[in-house]
């Protein structure tokens, strides 16, 4: 069974049996439920929804199904075609739409696709709203409108150029400074929509671009998640073509990773750290990341007088909520997701690229020099397979009690902050697994901390 229904949307592999995979029937079912959810808030007003997609092979097919379903539900459609996740989010705001559907399975392999659902602010649905959509999907009592009330396609215009224009117009993006450095940049866009927008943005910034996997045909040249083990090609290319840096994005362009001039990974966790460093040097304020992100953001934030860091539960919607609560000027997630509210409240690789290159141009450092200027942390990510009979919540309560004298955060599982390291324990929502994330100043220390807690949980569960 590969259909995953969650508050953030509907994700699954294409084809197979309805209810078990992402089939045409499931696509229509959940698109209809989304319209019903929006209608509950519209007081009978005619709805407008933005639709955008990444370059997955199934994207056009899913797009046609969703557009047709929206029209059949009496909704007007603004279709922005091949568009990034952040671009589609911004298009909702720009068009004063009632919501949006992004057709993308993010970093999942080519056989996957998904419907990511947005509210009228171009942000992902809240927990409550997401659950309402799922409940409506199971209620068949819906009457479709007659011929006089079906929807219309209002436009089929791309939003990518407008997205780039708005990024370049930001006060902290200094295009002239970047152009002055004449950066040579290698780009790996895993043959999705990033192959359209990232090179275009870089050329606007006066960069020489070396394109790898920038044909938006959905034939992913490697595992699309931008992790070091999947980035050997661009690592070699940066060195061979003597580039100043490499840029890597995932299929929907909301995650951003950099490669240094020597082919080494800048490390995804440090994308947000470096961008935040630049933003805070000009705009004093607070920062936010999720509990599983590097402590380096906290350390860099506290370098600036009057600035403070706070952590949210894992998930973009939770990061955004905490950013709004604290008035954060920059935030995001350690997976390379940069959220810059001056532009919009969504992870956006384009704004991350523009702010990072401005910083790199102005500081005059190489990528390796810049990376060495930040605190060195290493992360270890593990999981413990438990039996269905084990109460995971009770296990986490036990761990929390044992470490009550330490700094403990339980808004999302249990995170224990020690003086020089931390461990974050979270349960899976779909299977009896505890995820064990640790961070320390060396990889050996991070691995040892993970082994220690895995063993302790094993003793609690008599494993």
C-alpha cells in the first residue's frame, strides 16, 4: 500500500488499485474533497484555485485530472503549468486565489506523485484543516454543479519569470554585487522544473552556468533527494569545470544544497545557517527552525545582539506558525529549506540562492572558507523498529522522565539538549518506529549518542 493520506496532502505511486495507490479515482476524490473544504469557508462565493506542477512524468496526466475536477466542481482555475512549489504558493497570493494545488511528490522517486494543498495565503493547510479535507474525502454526499455553474480556466500563464523578478527586487538581494563577482556555478536540477528557473535566475545575476540534469522531462538522473550520496556527479563537475560552487535543488525546488569549490558538500543543514547569517547582519530579529535541525542556527543567531532562536515541531506548517508567533525574520528547516517572510511564508530555493550569492559576493570568501566560519556539527539519523504491541508514547514519556534535569522539549516527541550535543526522539505516525536524530561536534560523538539512546530504549522495551 503506497497511498499516504496526511494533513499535508495526498501522496502515492501512480497506478494500481484505487485506495491503495494514487489512481485517477483517488485524484478526483481528494480534489473534490479539497473544493468542498474551501466551499465551507466561502459563503457561496465562486472559488478560484491555482494549479502548478513539477516535471514528473505523471504530472501532465494528474494536472488534467485535477483541472477537470475543479471545473466540474464549479471552481475557476489559474493554471501556472510547470512551476516550483514556492512559485505556486506565490501565485496564489498574487492572484488573490482561494487556494492552490501543487502537483509534486517533492524528493520521492519518479513513480510517485502527490497533491499538496494550500490555503488562501499560499501556505500549507493547518492540522485541523488537513484533517477536515480527509474527512470530506470519505463523505460521498456531494452534488456537483450543473452545466451553467461549471468553472472556467481563467489563464494558462507561467509564473516562473514573475517569481524571479520578485526575488531580484528584494532589498537584501544585491544583483550588482553578484554580477561583479562573475561566479561560475554548476547546477543539478534532477531533470525537473528547477532546470528552468535556477539557470534563469543565475543568468539574471550574471553567473556563468554549467547545467547538469536541467532538462525538465521528469527522468530523474539519480535519487532526487539532495543528500551527499546522491550528488557525486555534481561534486566531480564542480572540480572539473573549476566552478566557484554547485547548486542542487529537489524536483519542486523548495530544498537547496550547495557544493563547495573543492567538490565537498557545504552540507544541507548549513544552507539556512549561512542565509540567516547574512539576513541577521542587516535585519536584526529572531530565527526559527524545527527541532531536528542543526544547533548551528541557534549559535549564529546568538552572535547578534538582541536576536533569539526558537524551535518548532517538525514540518513546514509548524515552522511557519512559530515564525509568525515570534516575528522571525528568517527561518526554515535543516533539509535546505529557507523561509524568508519578506517574500512569502514558504520554503524557497530561489530566494535562498539569491541571498546566499549576495552574501558570498560581499564577504569575498570562498565556499570552503565560509563553511569553516560556522560551528562544526555532525548529525546522525537512525530509527528503531518496534513491535506494534509497544506503546511508543509511553516509551517517550519514560525517556523524558529519566532526563528531567536536562533541557527537554516535548512539543514533537522528546528532544534532550545536553551541553555539547542533543538527541531528538520522534515516533512515526504510520508504523511502530522511533526516529533517533543526534548531533554533536564530531561524527563519532553523534553516532555514540545515538547508540546510547537506542540501547536505552531497547532496555525499556525489553528488546
